[in-house]
C-alpha cells in the first residue's frame, strides 16, 4: 500500500516501522523531551533509578511505535497495572516518574 503525493510513492509501513521508531529513539537518547519537561516527568531505568540505557530507549521506541500504529491497543496494561506502566515501559524495563525537584530535570 502506498500513499503518494509525488511520483514514486511513500510507504506508510516504512514510516511506521522504520522512520517513526528511529525518530523517537533519537528524540529520547538526545533527551529532547519537551513534553516531559513541560509536565515534569522523566523516564528512568526501573531497577537502578538512573537514566535508561540506549538499548532500553531503542526497545521502548520500537514498542511505542507499535502502540501508535495499532491504535493504542497496547496502552490497556497502563490502566490495569499497579504502577500505571504501559506495554512499552514494561518490556523495556523503564518507568515514568513525576519530578518533584525542578532542578533535577
């Protein structure tokens, strides 16, 4: 299936499963989380409490792209888990926390 504005086409599948996860991965690794800074939250490693590893960011971004592409079906665990963790956070071993000290952003 192709969506084309110009000759040659553009694959929606390539965007959703290659470019979108890669963009999110770069966004998280470089720490350009504008939304997280606005809402005072951050992503940490579940076990250590430190910044997640590059591999955790990569897994989280791939799984997050599935959440977006599959119409948010994988967000259901967030509403039933005790820590309100989404599917991509559970499998990547990450946790989203509220920052209480604004200097630690």
